[in-house]
């Protein structure tokens, strides 16, 4: 039996991962700002479900939630850092307050929860940290610059964590979903800045205009996405990165091709910057 600790578990990916874990007989610590929403969404699992109040930006509350999890189930085997928020607008249009708010949840919240859970996993010499990133953690687009920058940060943290924790028997995987049919594009998850600069009408403005038509018509199926996350948790040798959705795969392959093309075009400039006494090692 596996014990899960899931943030942002009242809806979207977090809720569906919790549901499927419970249905197969696992123990689940499902955290949310309002734990009553979790209990309402996941009835009939009282013995194996612990719904805990958690705002991931509150470090004291984070430690209290982890303590409650260990007291209830004795261990934490899989941490799913799923809680997140979005912000839409051109980089210049995003206010400092809006940028800090999305960083507080997506980056510092992930850090806070991970720091609280890792002592448990280190004592066990086992565990799996699964960080929910996004296709926007690998490739950015107009209107999503600040949001994508938070997911780029999560990817960098995850890559380093994997190397730091591997000798301790702890896995790290960063999951990169494309557009999935959750409520992420709804106003309660996605903040859209009021400031609009006309010069960005064809770029960030076009993205802003398209979002209402995309919401709840995304190609990804959250049920299938959650099933994939459970498969990653069960894998003996899980990957560092896992893409979810055909749109994510297409975007990833396009960026890899662009990176290879650009690297080849500017390779000689890169090699020219070594000291003369070192010579090129590439």
C-alpha cells in the first residue's frame, strides 16, 4: 500500500489522482485550502483519506500537514506537488504583485512542501517526489511568460533534486502536461491582468483573446492524465521528465529541433570563447 501526499487536491489533476489512488486501496493525504471540498468530492473513503487544510504559501501550515500525515499513516511514499496558479498577460503587463503571487504558490510553495516532506522520505530511504510542471516548463509562449518562468524554475529544482536524492533511494519526476480539460483556464485558477498594452495585441493579446474558447475544450483527458501519474509512481525506474498529451509531445519535439538548429548555427561562436590554453573539449 502506498501513502500519497497531494497538494491542491480539491479539483483538477490533484482530485483525480487522489480519487484513483483511493480506488485502488492506497492511503491519501489530500490537502487543499478548504479540506471540506475534498471530503465532499471523495466520499466513502474515511479510513484511507485524510483531508487537511493547507495553503502551500504558509510554511507553518505545511509542517503541520506533514506531521498530521505521518501521525495518521506512518509514512509518505509519494509527494505530488500539484497546487498551482496561473497568470496571463505580456511580461511587461504583469504587475509585481501578480508575478510574486504566482511565484509564491508555484515555486516557493513547492519548495516549502518539499522541504517539509523530504525528512520523512530520507528517514525511510525511499519515496517519490512528483512535481506538476507544464508544457510551459519546457517551452514558453506569448502571454504566458511569467507563468512559464515559474514552471521553468520547478524543472530546474526537480533536475537538481533528482541528483541529490537518488543516492538516498528517492525518485524525482517532473510531469509536463499539455492543455488538459480542467478548470485551470477559469478565472479562479488563472489571473488575467487588467493592464493591456496595445503593442502586444498580436502576441500576448491574441493569446488572451483565445483563452475563453480553449477553456473546457482542451484535448487532454484529466482522468487519463491521472492514470499516467499513478503509472509513473509505480515505475521501478521512473523518468526525470514525463510529457502528457499529444500537444505537449508536439511542442517538445518542435523545440528540440529548434534548439538543435540554433546550436549548430552558433556552435563555432560558443567554442571560440574558451581560453587558448584549454582547447575545445566539444
